[in-house]
C-alpha cells in the first residue's frame, strides 16, 4: 500500500486498533512458542547421520519486496563453494500442492509450489521442500535429502521453526515506511525485532550496523528456455509481479532501456496468456526471473527475463562462516 511509505495521514490512525491487536497476538504467540518444550524437541530433530543440522532464517520484518530472494541465492551459492550442502524450506506462497511436504523436481510448476521456490530450484538445483508447516518441511529435508545445512526462505516470524542464525533483509531505499505495524504500516513486527537478529542485510544502501548488498543485473535470458540473447534494442515492454515492481522498472531504465509500457501486477500473480494481450507483440517483453517460471508454458520468442546476482562483502561472508562453524 502506497500510503505506508508516505507521511502519516490522519485517517491512517483508523487502523491503529488493528495494528495494536496484531502486536498483542504476535507477542503472545512468540512468547509461548519460544518457551515451549516443543521447540527443544524440534531443535534436536534436524539431524543427518547423528549430526544436528544448522538452521538459517532469511526473512524480513516488513511486507513487500526487500531483496530476500537474491540474497538467498547468494547464500546458497556461497555455501556450496565452501563445501556445504544446503537445502531450502519454504511455505510456497501462491502454490497449491496436492500433498505436503512437497520435494521439488524439474517438473514441479509454480502453481504447485509457488513461484519463488520453483525459481530457486531452477537456479540452484539443490533440495527444496515446500510445506505450509515449515517444521515438517525441515524434518523431511533432513531425513530424505543429502543436506548438511537448512535455509528457511522467509519465516522470521514463524517461531515454531527453531533457528540458529537469523538474517533480516531490508529495503535500503524505502526502509520501513511510516514504521507502523500492519495494517497501519508495512511492519510485521516492531523495529526493535532487528536488535535480536544476527545480521541485517541492506539492499542497495549503506547504514550503520548493516551489511550492504548490491544487486547486479545479468544478461537477459529467453523465458521459453532457448539459448538466445536479447538484441541490443532500447525500446521494450516490461511487467513485474513482485513486492516492489518499481525497483525492477528502475533497474531496466538504469540499463538504458526505454519502457514503452510498464505494467505492475500483484505480488505472486498467477499469470495466464491473456494477461499479455495488452502489450505490443512487436516489442520485446522483459520480466523478472521469478515471473518467468510462471510463463514458460505460453511464452513467446521475444519474452525475456533479467537474472539478478547479489554481491556482498567478504567480511560478512567470513563472519557468517565462522558462526556456522561454531554451531558444529
């Protein structure tokens, strides 16, 4: 909601009672989950060959696009280079699987597992388990897959899943808007929650006590899977169904693309062929990598997606690896 990122209006206070209710409910729920015997049982359950698997949470305290997915890709690729075997658990928002837990394969579609898990699997080719109950997903991953570390894609607020390391990703430009809890503002939890996480990743800006992450666009790839390159044309159409579509459009413009038409869709929108009838078919259509996995079946030859790679400082990588080693 745009008003979350604007000066607080008088009518926004109409949502104050609901925001306070969210605070009370989430605080009570967190209190009991963190102190329950169940948490200790769960923490001992994620084992492989008798060795407990570390659990890293990658999440945020605000709604909307923050850059969590590029960071999760960077994290997994870094761990693989360091000799680890990471696996991912995810709620699979937007997917409706017939049976959970759902272990992704090359045939799994976004309608089953959600767009983000499918995109992560296609990019990383590592074990990914989707389940609305993340605890069950983590148990399935540790029991049936060759992994030695578990990454939870999102889930900072899902305290039933025990965790060893918490990493919060924040939008460096929009930050936390009016700094109010939903629905009065964009926050899922109070800002004080950030004092408890192990690392804060700042997407695109610099701030005290935060690690700067830079996103680097890569060469565009064909949505239909062809090994082809996008001709150097300046005029294109664009669409995005992510938490903050304008970031994608800004990225294209910074690469000197002229956007003839830019269309934002709701986050996790389930695309169908008729959604694209509004675009001029003669012009290339650019979309995000996450959106591309939902359009594979009906993609035209001039549809392209823009892969994004994250860059983070070696000092952060070394500190994170040290924390992981200390968990063994």
